[in-house]
């Protein structure tokens, strides 16, 4: 869902691009709950200008996440799926991408069920990526049944949130992802 008007004047277009560049930097440094007023100030615009371009925090974050969506899609395309270790590696990559911005996992979790959320595109990208990887795993014989991408997203988002909050080392995160994989790949019944 794009918040960009069809035709912007040159100065408005420059303001929008500057806001996005500054927002990307500030969100990388401070997380998804960074002050919108600070972003506007650093971009050299007033809060009203920021809100004209991005009517909500989610709308701004969705635009910042365009690059994130590309990383998720590329990660899914390039993920090897030959062994169960490969699947845990994929889950680890996804958890790492989800926690690329402090607070992103929580923001994504909050928008999972909200079809009108501007973050829905980013959430949907993670679902499509999971579907792709786990379908390839099923075709490779690593799992015997279809895996629900929404379930995977919720579980990995939960791990990413815990890992971020507790500052867990990678080996503990990997152990948690193994538990998820074992649960996802167990045959029903």
C-alpha cells in the first residue's frame, strides 16, 4: 500500500525522499519506535510535512521496509533446501532479517492479522518466502506435509522478539529454531 500521491511537485518529491533516507538511518539506529518528530527534524521538514507524506508510523515503516522485502525474497530464492540443517539456517536467516531493525519483529507481529496495515506487504513477503522454502523442503522429502506459512511466521517472529529482548547468542537462537523445525516437520497424528 503506497502512500505516495500520483504526482508530486519537485520540492515535495525531494522532501519525501529526504524523509525516507533519514527515517531509514534513524530506524536502523533507534528501532521502529524512533521519534517521528526527530525524523522530521533531521530531514529538515516539519511534522506536518512528514505526516502529509506518511500519515502513520506504519506507513513510513512500510516504505522503509521496501528494501527489507527485497532481502526476504532474495533470501528465500537463494536458500538451499537439501537438509534439515538448511531449513534451520533458513529460519535463522528469517529471524535475523525480522530483527534487522530493533522492534521490527514486534511491529510485524502487531500487524499480522490487520489486513489494512501498511506493514501487510512486508508480512505477506515473509509468508510467501516461507511457503517457497517449505514447499521446496517438502519436494525434497525433508518434510512429509505442507507447512502453514502463517504458523512459521508467528513462531519465527516470536523467536526474533525473544532473541532481541534477551540479547540471546546465535547458538541459543538456533536451538530454539530446531525446536520449531522439529514441531513443524513432525507428521500429524
